[in-house]
C-alpha cells in the first residue's frame, strides 16, 4: 500500500536566512539600519542560528526595509557587495564566471537557482532572436524579494556579457509593477517594463565564449553545488525526483511509476508535490536529459547515436528534435559551433 506523504517535505516555501544580510546591506548603503525597526530586530535575532526562514518572516523583513527606505522598489535598486551575499549565491557567481560560454553560464544559473531563492523558480526560454529568463513566484513572496532576484540575475548576466566581450550590454527587464513606474537599476544598459518578472537578452549572447573560463574550477564548483542541492530542505522532493531520474536513465528506466515507487508515494501524489514546487515530472525529465546531453556533447569521441540512447530516446531523430528545442541547434550543428568557439578562443 502506498503512503501519500514524504517525511520532512516543506509544504510552503522557506527562504535562506542570508537574505536578511542582503536587506541590511542595502539599507546600510543609504545610511539606514534594520535595527531601527523593533520588529525587524526581533526577527533577525531569531534567525541568528538558523539557515532558513519562513516566507512570512522574509516578507516582513522586506516590508520593514521598504518602509524605512521609502523606496517602493528598494529590492531592485539595492546595491549589495558580493561578500554580503549568501554563501550559496557567491558560489553560483563563481560557477557562472568559470563557465566556458554564456550558454553554459546561463544554464548553470537556471540549474542552481533553487540555492539562490526558494520563493521563485527560474526558466530559460529561447524564442527567435531573444532569450528570456522567466521568474515564477512560489507561494506569496514580497514584491521586493522578486525585485531583488531580478537585481541579482541582472548583475550575473551583466558579468557574463562583459566576460564574453560585450562592452555595453543591453538588457530588457520586466517587473510586476504599476505602469509608468520610475525605476532605477543599479547596473547600466537596462531598460525596465512593467510586465511580469523576467530579463531578456539577445539570443546571440548565448553563443559567445568566455575566454578566461576555468574548467577545473567549474567542475569542482558544480560538484559542490549538486551536493548542496541534494541536501536542500526546501527543494527536497524536486531533487529526490531529479536524482531518481538520473539513476533511472542510466538503467533505461524512466517511467513515472518507477520513480514514485521507491519514495513510497503514488504517481498522482508525486505530481501534486512537484506542482507545489512549480515543476512536473515531464519538466524534470526534460531538464535532466538536457543537462546530460550538454555534458556528453563536450566529448567529441562520444557519438550522437550513443548519446541519444543513453538519454533514453527511442531513436536519434527524437534526440535531435529535443536538442534543437533546448539549444536552437541540431546536435551536429552545436558540435561544429563549439569546436569553432574552442579554436577561436585558442587563437586569441
């Protein structure tokens, strides 16, 4: 008999307590302090020995910061030093900087975004000549927190663009704010629209190599971050499912029922739990296949047919269609472009 529960699963979003430092640093740069709010001071004392906080606590801290600053878009305009960011976010920044191309950097950012915040999910969507990073709220996060996430993502994308040789990056930023709001960005080259939560960049950015990449650091950092994700309390069911898919793929077993059975839950309940985290079994399967494909494609000695069957596709043409959807290129085109990027980087 299956039991429709997962022990230790967080039903509501919990946030990393390090965001309290981010909020405090943003106020300090304006000559203000969260300690000026008795409520915020009590909340910060309570968080001293905790790694996570509930969504309500995080919302209250953002609300107090907004009241103290008098800035309706405090989270979007706050300029926080890297050293004041949560450790996991600093590690993701290093991973992005160590990536060999902007495409790899952006995919790593999406992959490890649950370590940035548990109150939103991140998706990369490529359409035509544009690429868009879309933020989807989980639960009821404070608008200032969503704005702060846009702020952080914008900074990381700006860093990628500059390392890829783009001197004057031009990003379009979407925020869920009132039409006509006067918004100030802490980085140059950004234009703001009051239209949801997203950042849009030119599609060709993703094709740029990063000349000063450090593959050794990238490999080490991604290994550490994968381990942190697997231990993360807020995304427990997502990472368990992802890990089960990875294990099942190596054995040629990718059915939803085979994934749910070892967790002692029904497929119906698995779908409901994943839905609470803004994802689905099909989406996770697609993401695991995409990550594995990009990793295997880096080894020119591995044939495309072998990659297709290792990823659980029934035939190479199905793999080709999926890969084109992920990257905009066929596998053979992608390999040719990667070879050109490597040879171009070596010439510089």
